[in-house]
């Protein structure tokens, strides 16, 4: 696939196109919105990953408790 690495030139080209389309007054708003969206996505991803880790930790504990209760 030719789009694996965008590189610096590609990023500059994207920024120039965005500047032409949206204008200089809208770019800061778009950047803030993109940053907020990205941070929300990261937080949700961490929550899912941490939730799975907590479930994995809880499963062996409940199994050990049932073994202790049977003795």
C-alpha cells in the first residue's frame, strides 16, 4: 500500500489544503475539536483495555475463592 507513511511532505500538503478549504480563522477550532476527539478516543480505549485487565484479574480470584470455600 503506498499510504503506509505520510511523512513531513504529506503533512504539509494536507495542512495547506486544509488552510485553503477552511481558511485561517477556522483552523484553530478544527485543531481543538480534533484534539478533543483524539483524547476522548484514547480515554475510551484505555477504559476498555483496563476493563479487560480488571476482568482478567477478577476471574482467577473468584476461582481461588471457590477453591478455598470448598476446602
